[in-house]
C-alpha cells in the first residue's frame, strides 16, 4: 500500500512539472499576432536568384517551407512560377537535374500525382538561406 502511494505521489510530481513547463511555454509564446504569409513572388524578390536553376531551387524551397509541401513535382513548380507571375523556365526538369547535380535537390522516394517528385537537400536549404553562397566547411 505504501509503495502504491509513493508511486502515485511520484506520478503527481511528474505531472506537476510537465504542467509548469507547459504554462511557462504558453506565457512565453506570443499568440497575439498571426504571422502574415509571404507570397512566392515576394520570396523570389527577397532572394534575388540568378538564372533559372537558382529560381527553380528558390521556388522549390518556397513550396517546402511556406506551403508545407513534403515534396514537389514539375507541375507544382510550374504552378508556383505562374502564381508569382514569373516566366516559367523552359525545360524545368533540366533545371531540377542541375540542382540535383549540385547536391541541392534530390528525388523523393515516392512519386506525386504520377510524376517524379523532388525535395531539397539540407545543403540546398542552406544554399538558399545563405543567399546562394555555399557554406564554408572547416574554416575554408
């Protein structure tokens, strides 16, 4: 009986700690202003990609980060370029292949809408986040 009471007290203590952490988190989080969503056009203008290969990578990044796509296909890229009122690059699959060759994209495991699907690699994400500068390694 004493062991059961000790177990119950321990569980209560753990639950109180969790509750305190959640309360702290809620008071520290600012729920007042919802974030405004950036458009694909605004994102392209912010990043200043040079050439269709970088523009294609930029749009792929936008789809993953701002539209919550798990992967994207050529149709998704074309749709986003049109939404941005941007000239759709000729031969988008070639632009994707060039990004794959640079290690910025890779083919996703599963197709999307019957088409090959792609995702950004970590280095592709960092390339965009560093404004198209390769990340230097080991003090190079």
